[in-house]
C-alpha cells in the first residue's frame, strides 16, 4: 500500500531534536538519501511536494522518492519504538517475546517463568488487555503436547484470569463510552445552550454506572467515572461540584502511587480541569498554587512518559493566566503574557491542538481589544473568522463575529461594518439562535452608522446601555457577556462622551 506523503510529513514534524539525532545515529555513518529527505521535510512548514522537488533539484533522494519516503517512515517508527523510556506494556511484550523464543526451543518451564513475570506486572497495574495476551500465550503453551508440566490448577487459574480480564474490560469499555460521549459534547458546544442539548445530555447519563462509583470495578473505570461526572457538572454550570469531583480524583491518584505513573495523562488533565474550576469559582489561592504545581510536573519522574508534556504545560498555564487576567479585568496584566504566548505558539505550532489554538487567538484578540489596540486585535480575531473549518469550540467562532463588529466600529470602518451588519446575523441564524443582546447590538450599531447628530449619538448610547444592562439580568443571555462584555464596552463610550 502506498504511503500517503502527509503521514510522513506529520510524523517528521512531531520529532524533537533529540529524536532526530537518535534517528540519524540509527541510520549509521555516511550520506543517506532518506536522511536528506528528512532534513528537507523538516525545512517545510506545510507539506508541499512540488516545492520539495523544486527546492532540492540536485538531491539524490528525488531519484527514488517513493522508496525513500517509505523507508524513512519505517525507520522513524522503528527508531521511536526503541527510543526513550519503556512503557509497562513494552516490558510485558518483552516477556511475551522471551516466552515465545523459549517455547520454540522446547524450554517450556522457562517460558512459563517469563510469562509469570509479565503477569505480575499486568496484575499490579490492572493491565487487563495485556493479561489477555499473556493468557493466550500460556494457553498455547499448555496445549503443546510436548509440555508435560501442566495440571488442572494451571488450567483453572488461566481460565479465571482471562474471564476476569474480559469482565473488567467490559466494565472499562462501558465507562469509557459514557465519558467519551460527554467529552465529545463538551468539545462541540462547551456549555448547554438550549433544551434539545439538555435533553440529549440527559440521555447520555441514564446508565446506573454514571451515578454509582461502586459499579466501577477497576481503577481505569474509576478514572472514566470521575471524568464523566466532572465534565457533566461543568456543562450544567455546577462548577463547585465539578471542582470537588476533580479534587477527589486527584487525591485518589496521589494515594495510589502504583497508578499515578500509569495514569499520568489523566492526572495532568484533571489537574488542569481543577484549576479551570478554581478560576471560575474564585479560588485564586488554589489556582496560584496549582499553576506552580502544574509547571513542576515535567520534572517529576511519574510524568516523563507523557509525550509533549512541555506543550501541555505551556498551553494550560497560559490559558489560565490569560483567563485570570480577563476575569479580574486586569487587562494590562494580561498584556504581559501575550509575548510569551506568541513565542509558545510559534515554537510548538500544531502540537497545540486546534481547539486550544483557536481559544488562544480569541483571548489575545479580546485582551488587545480591551487595551484599545484594535489593529492588533483584528489580526488575531481574523485567524478565527477566516478559518474555513468550524469543527471545534464553535461558540468561539460565533462570538468572534460579534467581536469583529466591535473592532471594525472602533477602527471606523463604516462601510465594512455596514456590510457585516447584514452578513453576521445571517451567519449566526444559520448556526444557532441569536441572543437578545446580539440583536440589540446589531440594531444599535445600525442606528449609530446613520447618526449625524452628536446629541442623537449620546441618546443612542444611553438607550443601548440601559437595554444591555437589562439583558444582562436574564440568565439565558449570560454566555454573551462571558465572551464579549458589552456592558463594560458601552460604559467606556459613555465615559468618553
């Protein structure tokens, strides 16, 4: 099967400098065409095969480009498999490989001893998938007519282990399914916005397993239980409950050192979620301490196995700091973080997931807007407005259009604003219900564009200020003010006048 070129480019793009160096060592001394290809791919920011050919006309790797691409892809995968810290699963695979080798030599007892070592690791860390694999090898070993050292106890034991593992995997799979459905809902909508979404979310939690921790029969199932419940409470707006659930889960992990290393990823995600909860409910001392704790995680041995942990810590740290500045209306303080965020976005690129990059763009645009740096705000907001695929954090895409109107108004782009006041409502109506606050803003800006008298302008601003303050009291309008604080914006214009 032909290797899609983008697969190779994406793989090369994820390599760290240390990994690149290791791959070159594995390739050996002397000029290698496929290593030259790797360097050429590293030089590209986006994959462009024609540019690759044009920029490397004299390179030997072009003579057999398809072959070199395939060889390089396989070399990288093989090298990365041998590179860095081994996972627990890798250690068990080594025991399985050793058992297979010994069985082939007719050394059955020695093979069984290697399997016992694998079972010990799998049992300690509840690696049920690996237990089933180990059971498969041992069952084959027990079925070998040349293996005489077998009895009913061995047969009963392997039957019980595999049966239990299958039951545990079924339990884990059910909890995983619940957690993933709720997480997918959050990824798409962030918050419940209407009754249909409320009804759909309620349909996801009908299983007794969602409500009863005692039905989670292993540690991994418990992680999904906490994840699902915390996310659900957050979606409902019950942030205090989400905070408590995340706090209990972190305590559970800290109390079970065996599992902290196995679930390092989940620990990091839950810590991040708890810090978000702390920010929302105003537990700023916990937030400050938690950010310091977050920054130190790359230095802890339990977290060395996490891929791109520096990217993860950067992303969560600065999302929290930017949001903290906005929540406290400390816009000048927020400006201090922007150069660091720009540096990180440039450094890590697409290693930062799209929904987080879009969130960064909006936070930066909004901070710049609040600091009256409208040209810079427009640049960042356009990264959202001009994005063709609105497949994540949809609310940000929608409110970026509202912010877009305000930026162009401040810049005095009246002709463009007049056009946007026609297109923006249509855009929003095609995607969701338009909030009353948004309708009020559209009417206000439209009237303002037609206003020629200073006194009339003052009256329009005063009327809009009263209307928007009344709308602020309506719970269903809250989302608008979370993303675009129209009250503080219009108050600023009242002050100017």
